[in-house]
């Protein structure tokens, strides 16, 4: 897996940004990347337009020309295949370059790179040969730290997530999906795809996003595949990226009332469990969350607490559950 020559300075970073109708956000992200180059560090950016059809690709190309960002280019995909498919296009473009990069960094369009983040990533990757994937720390829109990495989803994790009860959360803390991090680099199960760096050697082994996921769970699946190939996934708090969440989908955006989750969220979750654990485990995971969440809703009703979930969450979950016979699975 880890061959000679990995422990050397990384002087070229290829950045991939998938755009879907987020032109102004992509331009702002590129502006912060422009400041990361210099002092022996070279940045190349590949903006993959996922068939936006709203003129945002033209806007980004105009900004690249206006600012003379010769290191950035736009590639227009004929179809919107989702987050993973768009990134796969960018990965293939990056790997085809005559001068190979030492690092491929995936960024959401609604991110802003904080000064020095690229150098911190390059330094860490150069000094940690077992690291195949590295996620940066994320800042929220107000500048506060969002200090989380993640554990792989499991039945016990679904119980903790569904109940939202302090006692069971303490009891199941080692299985909770969200893992609060401190200020030290650490090996984790998976990291947010909003800012995720990949060692090219791992990609040359054939690792790609599973394009069966349109959106959500694809980075979880990618990190699991990397681990299966013998690579580590790390959280690196010294590299900071501002993330204005949910700007493309609105699902994770901060707002007074959450939006109803789209069908592809449930489909992606189902795909993850069935692909990595089998149908029986997926059924058990569905039951675990539905029963736990029903208990949570009953507790909320007894307390007279206002609803905090997306609309129709339980009914939508049941409709997409592996418990429903005859439903076609992706």
C-alpha cells in the first residue's frame, strides 16, 4: 500500500469544487484559494459544473478570466450525476495532469479556505504516510468552530440518534455517529465531504466515489472503502475551512424550521447499510431508529415540547425503509 517516496514535500495541490447553481459561492471560494499559493506551493483548481443550466458556469469562467486565475478551469458535465459523480470527474482530470499533485483536496462551493490551511494539509500528509484521507476542521458561518468528525453508522448509533436522551447518549457515547474532537489530530472513521483531502496514491489504486449515491453518505462510504484498503482517515484541526452549510440543498442550512428531507437522503442511507452490512442489518438499523425515534416523539409530546425535526421525518423514513416490501433498492 504505502510505497517509497510518500514522505516528501507536497508542492502541488489539486482542488476540486463541484458546482450546482452556486456560482457566486464558487468564486468566493476561489478567491480564498488564490491566497494559498506561493512560497513553493502551487494550487490547481478544477470546477466541475454539474449541468447547472443557470449560467453559473459562465459566471465562474468570467471571474477566472477577470482575475487571471490561470490555475483554475471549469469543466462542464453534461448531466448532474450528484456530488460523488462530479468529484469523480474532477479526480480523473487531476490524475491526468502531466505534473502529478501530491494532494487532491475536495471542497464544497460554500466553503472559504482560512489562511494557511493548504500548507497545514500538505505538511500533515507529507509527514503521515498512513493517512489516505484527511478532513479539516470546519468553522460555521458565524466563525464558531464546528469540532466534529464521525463514527461509522451502526445499529447502536441509530438508537442513540433516534432517542436523543441524555442517559442513553452517555451509555452509547462510543457508538454515537458524531464525535466531538479536541485540538489534536486524530484517526477517525470518516470526515465531512465539505473539506476532504485524499492522497493520490489511494486514488490510483482505483478508489472513487460510489455514484449510486446522489448526495449524502458518499463520503462515509468512501472513507470505509479507504480503510478496507489499509489507509487511515484523519481529522486535522490545524487546517481551518469556513463552511456555510446547506447552500445547494438547504437541508443542513441554519434556519428557523428545517426543510423536509429529500428522497435521496433516505435512499443514500439505505444504500449505505445494505451495501456495507447486508439487508438483514439494514432492516435492524431501520427498526432501531424508528422505534427509538417514536419513543423520543412520545417523550416530546408528554413534555409539550415544540417539534424540532424536518416535516414528516418519521413517515418519510418509514416509506423508504427496508421494512417496506417490494420497494426497489438502489
